[in-house]
C-alpha cells in the first residue's frame, strides 16, 4: 500500500492536516491558512529576506495575477487565498529576487516549481529558495472569471474585484461590485464551468498535480471528513517533502503559528491526482513532468472528451450560452455512463480508485474531531 501511495505522491516525509492558529488568517485564506502562516513565520523570524507571491488584478471582468515581492510580514495576509487564474512575470521576478536577495520563500504551482528548479540548476544548489507548493488541477485563463460572472448574471462592468476563496471552508467566492458584495459558495462557482474548460493544453497534459518537487505541498482537505473541518473554520493538507520543509514546518508549529496533526499519506491522494496521472489518449504529445503512471479508463477518456469540446466552446465568447447547456446536460450524463462502465468492467483504473477510496474510509483520523471540539470550546 505504501508503495502505491508513494508512486502517486512521489517523495514525501510526512503528511499533516494543519491550520493557522490565527482565526482571522484562517477565515480569509483558502483552506487553513497554512501558506500564509508559513510565509509570515519565515519573514518575521528572518529566515528569509523576501517572499514572492502573485498579486491579483482586475479589468473588465478579467482576473489575472502579477508576481510581486514582499518584505513586510504584516503584508502577507493581504495576498491570502488562491488565485485561480493566469499569473504573469514569474521568471522576471525570480531572476530579480535571486540577484538581489540571499534567501527567498515563494508560493508555486507545479509548473512554477519546475521553472525554479531549471533556473537554479546552474547554481548547483536550491538551498536559498524555500518552496511552498500548491496542488494544482488546472489554472483557468483570465477569461474564466468573465464567463462565471455572466453565468451568475453579474454585470461584468460593475465588478471591482473578485476573491476566489475566503470566509471559512470550503468558503465562498466574493465579488465586489459597484452595487455591493456578493458571495457564491466556492464549489458552485468553480463547478459552473469556470474550473472545467478554460485552461490550456499545457494544463490538460500536465501531471504534476501534487507539486512533488517542493519543500512542502499544500492542498484542500477534500479527502477528509468535511464536517469537523468546517467546524474548525478550515484546514490545509500539508505534504512535507524535504528535511528543510520538515524543520520549518515543525518550528512553525512549535512557535504556535500552526496547529497540526499527522495523518496517513493516503489522504494526500485526490480524485484529481488519479485523473492527472492517467495517460491521455486524445492528444499525447509532450509532457514535461514525469510519466503518467495510470492507464486510461472510460472515466479519464470522458473527462478528456468533455474538456476538448468544452474548451472549443469556451474559447469563443459567442458560444458561452451553448457551453452552459453543454455543461449542465452533457457533462453529468457522460461522466455517469463512464463511471458505470469502469466499475462494471472492473478496469484497472477503477480498481486503483476503489482501493484508494477504501483506504481513506478505513483510516478516518479521529483526532480531527477532538481538534474541532477544542476550537469550538475556545470560541464559545
Ligand atoms: C490554480 C490552483 C489550482 C489548485 N488546485 C488544487 C487542487 O486540485 N487540489 C487541491 O487540494 N488544492 C488545489 N489548490 C491549492 C488550494 O487552493 C490552496 O492553495 C491550498 O489548500 C493552500 O491553502 P492555504 O489556506 O494554506 O493557503 P493561503 O493561506 O490561502 O495562501 C495561499 C498562498 O498562495 C499564493 N497563491 C495564490 N494563488 C497562487 C497561484 N496561482 N500561484 C502561486 N501562488 C499562489 C497566495 O499569494 C498565498 O500566499 C490549487 C491552487 C491554485 C492556485
Ligand atoms: S495544471 Fe500544470 S501547467 Fe497548468 S497551471 Fe497547474 S501546474 Fe501549471
């Protein structure tokens, strides 16, 4: 079992469920505010000179990020929350930071991690850059937010800013318009088609979802029981990858910035992990990450087909009403049929999927209940 999980996750030392002990940080972050807490801890303690994160920008319903450098630990919380969109200027900011500062912390998606590793290769050491990686299923394009705003009948011209994740877990997407503030449950916003069709071919082929080359990789705790995590106000699943990652994480826990309990690594395997590690059949071409480790199945081919057609519709604004219909009617139907076929015919993919689900159900970490209980007592 250990070997199956290791094959799916690659290098790791320990896996935790954790959260920032600062309730405000937790409330305004994506899952448990661990990225924010770690960046703050590293800057405050002088362990790094600067942190590099993407800054959100808004124009005409388009949302995008521009990478920026921060030195002041009090500024870190301003950037909390996931930016589910394209970001610009990564290589420029990293090169600049490497030439000016000795020690850097950076939050990355798996493709950024690869880029940093490539940049650092000629130096022969990556000790100066602490990488806080995020899991990544895909990064929707700038246009995805515009589509979703229309989907929810929001006047695009009225929008002042959008924050994709905040307000507890799994939280809400907050949209500030000239008329007021709107909050849409995050799963509804992501599931509107926003997260399904607007990403490019690079994301379609990418299989680095768990961000293996980092010091720590962070994810939503989708695979754990949701109720106690909601009660906690959110938590982040933390995969510690390196010795240095373990030292920093444990020190942040000792310093009282983070609360953490160790959980079985099988919880770090998500449905998206299995999908992203499955061989593509509709357009294989290059793949810069490691090889796909799972065979295709009816489910994975269905996802590919749905993406291919949906992406075509998403790339033409005039076809967005058709995309809505396609998303609401065709998608659930196709996925249902594919899942039934996989399970009836017992494909290898279905067996691995069932095995992982079984292990996750069999090993429910009861400590989360006591943590949730503790938090509830603290706040009452
Ligand atoms: C595009 C994208 C796809 C994701 N896909 C998955 C997934 O499939 N499964 C899953 O479990 N989790 C996924 N995540 C990770 C998840 O959304 C959270 O980032 C993670 O749970 C950490 O939460 P946190 O509360 O500890 O982070 P927070 O405390 O909220 O801090 C997040 C930090 O990451 C930085 N950041 C935000 N967006 C980006 C970005 N695009 N690139 C680099 N840095 C960024 C912020 O500036 C902030 O410093 C994804 C994140 C992104 C951005
Ligand atoms: S899916 Fe892969 S290529 Fe796309 S943004 Fe995420 S890490 Fe980058």
